[in-house]
C-alpha cells in the first residue's frame, strides 16, 4: 500500500512498518526481563558475522565491486551471512549499490546526500524510489544464479528461522541474568537489537561518510573519510578512498586508516582462498 507525496514519490508503508517494528523490538531488548550480557555478546558476534563478513566483505567488496575472488562455495557463504542481516535480498541490495556508484550524489542517486543527512541515512527507504526499477540492469551477473535468487526470495523466513534457533539455544542453556528468559533475550538481542545496529552502521556509510570527515581524493561526489564511521563499519568509513578507487579491496589506504575487512581479505589471500585482489598503487599515491 502506498500514498502519493508532494515530490511524486510514494511512501512504502511496508518498509516503514518493518523498520518501525524492528526498532521497537530493539528498544524492548533493554527491558530487564529481556536483557542479558549473554544476549549482548551474541548480538556483537552476529553483528560481525552478518554486517562484517556478510554485508561489508561479501555483498559489498566481493560481489558488488568484484574487488577480489574466492571459491564459489565461500562466496555463497558470505552472501548467506549478508542475507542474515535482512537488508533486503542480495540481488536487490547489490543492484541498488551499483546504481548508487553510477549516480553518486546526483539527482538519480536514491540516497543523494545533497538532500540532507536524514534523507541519505534512512529517509529514502520510506519511499518507492525510481532506482528500484533499474536493479535488473545492474545485476545481470547474479540475477539468474539460483542461490542468489533463493536468498533474495527467502531472506525474511530465514531470519524467522534464526530467531527460532536462538530461542531454542537460549532456552536450552537458560543460565545467568536473564530472569528465566534467556531464550527471549537471545531473540531480542540476536535479532532485533543486532539488526537495528547493523542497519544504522550500514546507513552511516550513506549519510555520515558523505558529510563528515576529510577528502583525500577527487571522486566526483561528496564522499568523505570518516574515522569513527570506519570503526563502526569494519573499514567502510574510508568512503572517499572507496569512491575514488571503487575496484579496490582495501579502503583504508593510509597505515593509520584501520580497515578490519581488509585484514580479513589479506588473511584469505594468505591461506589461498582470495585471489585477484585489487588495490591501488600505494607507492604512486604517496608520491
């Protein structure tokens, strides 16, 4: 169900409702009957698996930009991890991201930062933006892959299944400070709180790193390098570097630009699982 707006975009009540309910669930995780330190640790671990290995390494650097290659089974694993971040299906997400790079901070960019911080952070998701219709044009390499199609279709039921598993584990090992509700604590922290934390970290790359920080390179848009966003997003905050060298698997190009995802990619390369790893000529950059 949609409704027309003054700027001719139509509100997506589906996305607005889902995002609203998830935020309410994240707030409920703070209630004494649902809070546990085990739940907090679970949320942080799943944050790294789904947001770090999944969205940042898998969906973004591996698939969206093909900045390195891994065996297909490992690619599918990383795509699975990203699917568990429930940011839509991988085909949808990757298509929109590639579209963003094609039109970064131009009127066709669905989260154009020139429209304001909150628009680029979350506001654009409340509408049926025209870029959605262009996703097929940007995803021809993955659109017919049955694994990608499965994840694209069933990302929501997969999250429900994860919640059931977490509840069962928490109930089975119901010890500690959750007042007898460790199962529900695992659900509220492992699903609701974790999803919302990963969402806002991802959204900061659309908003904060087009507003705060410094610029090392001319990239044709407003992208910046924002150190605190980089710490929260496993290296994605070095966004000006990324927009200047979109093919690069490494985003933190200076020694002090900490890039945790690049560290993982280097490890994968060391053990022979990552090949064709692309990086800029750093000697030339420092010259």
